């Protein structure tokens, strides 16, 4: 099969990075694109008149959102341009076009390719992918008895995907979109973080193997993007009827344009997950810090918070993020990476598992299920929610999907007399425990399967009592 990766002339590969550096500068020195501003105008107002106020030009827009990207002369400072625009009667909101980076930028631990180049054999190889302790820690394979993410679209905003990777054959719902090159082929391009999006996609597919992926490319190969393109991608996710959206990046500035996009996605019942960052700090970052976004800190194999993981009030749950094994782009198709960029997609995938079982759940209900079923008994001790390091506890895929199968103790897909017999055998004849124990057999949410659960099941099956429901 011919490669679908993008190819560029040698001259373009030399010039484009230079233009990017000239336009943006180094993120450490500035946090917004030079000579650009984002404006949101009021209904019936004129963006052209707003642009004229700073002798600027409209260079991009978000369809249907009255939101525009303006460019202006380098003779005008950004703060002066923003002040002028804020005073303009046509403008409701104006913001810098902030530069956004992957959370792994400047991190010591970087990707380690698996040079043994194992072949892909579904379910078995690479063994490090299918048997990795991180996926086991969240109960991914056990959860697959109940849900594999079928009929759920999970999108991710990143630097693209390697369409040629065999793992993704048949797994991509549509081609997504490339907001950098403005085309429908969001393939990864070369750079320092080549493989980041492909790695994220592999994590999602490992936990929710039957979901459909949609990649949105808003970051270049070196891990840099802009708020405007990210906001466009969030709105695109709404238009594409996405149910889950992962965002493995962070921004220190609270940007109103991005916040408005996130709010719109939340109101459209898109479950959103995000990386809180890898600065080892108690700091607010976005979009992880916005309401409606599930912030996922990183833990190691001993359930201890990762040295690099940010923490604080924004943390909702934790998930494995150290030494994660997943797919890579290019010659080496597999490897290991660490970061909150990789704990977040685990939660995104579990959200997909939940929505596959209960497709009508709201985004807020998905978040409630994730936090309400998180494991608080970790290897080192007990998490007391809402903890600044671990949130409500470790992500638990099995517990999350089991919430919606209460009473179906044999996992047949329905509650019937077979389940009653199953519980009888377990309680009185030492038969096999409900699968999985105690998540499905614990009908009264007491924490164990006992006679009270059996009576609830009898009441439902034989006396017309209420159907077993998820724990609140």
C-alpha cells in the first residue's frame, strides 16, 4: 500500500521551521503568536471594522462562532492591539493567540523506541502492549467482558497519526482534519515529538479496542500549536458528533476563546480528558483546569504520583503514566513513553467504554462515573477524595462499566433467572463468584456480594421490584 504520510520538498522542510520560529519565537520567551489576535464579535457586528481599528486583516475564522483570527503590523505591540480591540464596539471578546505545547516538552524522560520491532498480532504481540501492567492496573481487559467501546467515536487533538501503522487498520472513523495544513489528512510530520499523536491513539485503542478514532492535528512535529487551531478543533469535534475528546497538552494562561469552545463541547455532551502537565507543580493549567474537563494525573507502577506530574485542585483522577507502552510513528512502530499526556487518554478510552454501554449519558454523568468508581485503595494506602495528587483515586475501567450491568452476574447481557441461580451457587454452594466480583453482584452498593443483593434480584425477577441500578 502506498504511504499516506505527507511528503514535502527539501526546501520546504528547511524554510517552514524557520518561518515558524520567526513567527512564534521561543515559547519560553513569549506565550503568544506575534502580530495576531483572536476576536469574538457580537451578533450583527462587523469583524472588518474591528480589524480596521488596528489596521489588521482577517486571516482565519471559526465557522458559525463569530470568532476570527486577525493579523496586524509589527509596528503595533500585542498589548496595544488587544487594548484597542477591547474598546471597539464590534468586539465582545479579544484574546492573544496563545502558543500551546505538549506537556512532555523539556521533560527529561523521552520516548524509547522498541528496537526489537515486534510484529502486530492482535491480542498477543507486542506482548509489552497487550500485557503491560499499566493497562492491567485499570482493569482494561476485565472491562472488555462488558464493553470494548463499540459504536463510540473518540477524538484526540494532537500532532496527527501514522495512518500506515497496522494497529489502526479499520479503526479510524473518518480522516479527521489537519488544522495546520488545512486538509483532511492529519498525518504526523517529522519533528522532536514525531509519534506523540500515534502513541496517544494506541493507548486509546488498547483500552477501547472497538471504538472509532478521529485525529485532529493542531500541533506540529515539535509539539507546538496555537489556541485558535485548538479551539477550531474542539468545535469540529461537536460537528463530527464525537462523544469523547482527549487533549494531551497544557496551557498556563486562561484563554476565553478556548474556554468558550470547551463549554460548547461540554454542553454538546462530549466527555473530555486532559493532561494536567509535567512540571511537578501545584499549578492551574488549561484545558485540564476548565469545568467539564477530566484532569488525569500520572502514577507509577506502585500507584505513587509520578515525580513529573502536576497536582492540585484540578486533579480529578489518576492513571498510569510512567513507562507506558504503545504505538509509534515511523520505522520503530512501538515504544515506551512517560507523561500525563499518556495517563489522560486512558481515561478518555474508559469514557468510551462507558458510553458504549450507556450511549445517552451526559458528559457530566460520565465524569461522575469515572470519579465515583475510581479505586481508592492503592498499593501504598487509601486515597481520601478529593486528593490534590490522586483526585478521587485510580482509574478503574472495570468498576466504571460494571455500574451499568448491576444484576447481570453472568455477563450474558440481560438479567434473568440464570443470574439468580448464579448468586445462589455463589452464596450457598460456594460456586464461582459473580463476574466481575463485586462490581456487578453488589446490587445494594454495600461493597460486598451478600444475601441482601440476592433478595434485591429476587424482588426484581419475581415480584416486579425495581431493576438494579448504578450506584450514585
